[in-house]
C-alpha cells in the first residue's frame, strides 16, 4: 500500500471520528460552556461535513484518474484544506484548535522532500494570514494579535523543525547508503579473494587445493546418494622438452591453450583443475563411463589440433587416464587408479586416453 493511500485512509478516519463525535455531542444531554457543543451551530456543521465529504471524494477521484503526476501534492492539498475545515468547525467550541493547522506540515514529512514541506508551509502561513486578517478587516471577527503571533510562531517553528528532520533523515540515508556500498564492496572483494584462492592464476582453472576439497565432498555425496563419479588425469606430453626448447613463456601459452580446450568441451556439471605443472584433473559427475571417455577423447583430439606459431609446427598432445569411482574406494584409491591409467597411456605411446578397468586390465581405445 502506497503512502498516498495510507494518508487518505487517515483522512477518512479523521472525518468519521469527527462525524461520530458530532452526533454523540448532539444527542448528549450534557452541556459544555453553557451550551451544547454543537447546539449553536447545528446548521453550520452540516454544511462543513458535506464540504469535507466533497473534498475527500474529489481527492479520491483525482488519485484514481491520475497516474503519477501531482499525486503527493493532491494529497497534501487535501490535508491543508481539511485542516482548515476542521479549524473553522472546532474553533468556536474547542480551545487550542489552531494546533490542527500543523497537520499539513506533519503529513509532508512522510515524503521527506524539502520542496514539498517549504511549499505547503508557505501556503499554510498565507492561508492562516488570509483567514485571520481579512475577516478582522471586514469587522467580522475580533483580531487578537497575541493569538495571531502565537500561531504564526508555531507554524514557523514547525516548518524549521520539519526541515531539520528531513535534513537529518537525508544525512542518515546517505550514511546508510555509504555503509551499504562499503559492505557491498567488501563482499565483492571477499568473493574475488576467495575465487583467487581457489583458481589457478595462469590457466583460470581450479587449483590443486580446491580439487581435493571438491573431490572429498563429491565422494561423500556419491556414497550417500549413489551419484556416478569419473576422474580423469591429463598430462601434456613432452612438456619439459617444450620448455627447454622454446622457453617457459611458450610453455605457459601451451598450458593456457590446453586449459581453454578443456573448458570448451566439458559440461557445467564437470570440474576442471590444474593439478600441478603440466598435469590437469577432470571430475565428471553424474555421467556414464562412455560419456566421460568420449569427452576425454574430444579434449585429446582438440588439443592435437591446437596450432601455436611459437612451436614451429610442433604438435601439442596429451595423455589421459580415466577411472570410474567404485563405492568404498575413497579419494586416494580413485586418484591412484586414474594415475595408473595415465602412466600406462604414457608408456604405450602417449597421445591417447586409457580407461582403468581393474587391477589387471587396462583398455586402450584405438586412435
């Protein structure tokens, strides 16, 4: 519910309370100050009540027809006119009824806008001057300078206090926004820092430490829920020769290219890490053995097609060892089996994917 609607509800409740008090006072056998509260102006308050209903009804129609423009001003203008309706109605019978003229100032504080407060404060002061000075000049009422100055002082002080409240609220809002921005900056910096701690700076893959953390959590999940896990260990063939022949900076380019090929071919559920040096690790979660093997073969083929001008036509190849996790093996056994498969791939000619079957048998796909 918007503040415009909430304020209008307050206006209606004020009007209803006024109408009820009028009826109760009219029917009451008790008298105040020698006359019934509304006895001397029973006809007048009927017209006043009708004008209040017309004012509130007209404002409601405006709020429903208008989209966004001047809605706040319409609500505040309604409050200003309503305050003077109540002032004229209560003034003859209620001492201190001038306090009702503070209503527009208090309502304008809801919007926390200086211009609205100033505009309606000036309009309020001008209205009070008109309704006080003009009837006195026409000898319709007696002009009481003390009451006039007291009310004017009250309106001015109320305006100044309202300005102070708005200024202080804006300062607090800026302080809160600044604090929120600082907190957001810290969160972003922490996220970046956490990411840097988890990532390998050269390749953009996860690092050795993060690999082991993820592997442990995934194995626990697999043991509890039966999720299929495959681990592949990939190693760049003859990488030391590349570093020795062309320099470590060319070796860094090779590492980046191989990592890029891996990231292009794995799925969002897979996990790629630089295990160390020229060795990489791939974890396939919730995939079949055939899917994991096909992905490793696709990566091997893509790396073989990499063209790096600094290598002077020399091809880059990788060897891979792939192993399916068996419940109860644990992380160490899984890694050992995948590493054994990688070792056999290196010994059997390199540039191939070898799948670990059991302790006595390794299957070498045809290339």
